[in-house]
C-alpha cells in the first residue's frame, strides 16, 4: 500500500520555495515602485548627482577623466607661475618691517633662502602678523 498523502500537510521544501517566491515578489514590487518614483534626469543634474553633458553615456567616464586631467594641469601651471616671497615683498603684498625691507632690496635680492633662514622670529608668534619681524615699540605694543 503506497503511503498516504495528506493535502493539508506541507513538506519543508515546499514551504521554503513558497517563502522565496513571496520574497522575490515583494522585492520586485518594491523595485517597480522605486523606478516609477525615481527623479527625472534634470532633477538629478540639479542635485549634482549627474553631470550635464551631451556626450554618449559610454563616453561620459572618459570625458570626466579628461576634465579632471585638464584641471590638474591648469592648477600645476598656476602653481608653477606663483610668485615667490621676494616678489610679494617687492609688490608690498607681503608686509614686513621697513628696516628689513630696505635690507632685502639693497643687499639680499638674489639670496632668498639666506634671508629667510637668518630673519628673527616674528614678534607675537604667527598671529602677530608678518609686519613685525623685529622687536620694536610699534610692533610689540598690544600684541601677545
């Protein structure tokens, strides 16, 4: 006599298969809802998630690499042409005490490294400013 099967009992394999099927259906519904409610391309560009570009999607990564390389080259070029401390002193952009400025202009114009190695520390530390390289009543008063 073959074993009797009860229609009301479920074996564990069938139960797990039904559970996986329900989880897949739930995930599918969730993804469909997300796709329906996703922002438009213009909104993603406005939020800086996507770049505004007319290039083909397959070329956008290369376009971004080229843009970054161009920016890096421009920055390196600007840094290489940046004026040194002597230029800034001559243009009165880097303020220093007048007696030292005269020494710089008269004596040490060609030897910047010597000048900055042998200058005394600024009065009042870094927060005192670069205009106070030597102790004087005008520079040291009111500074801590």
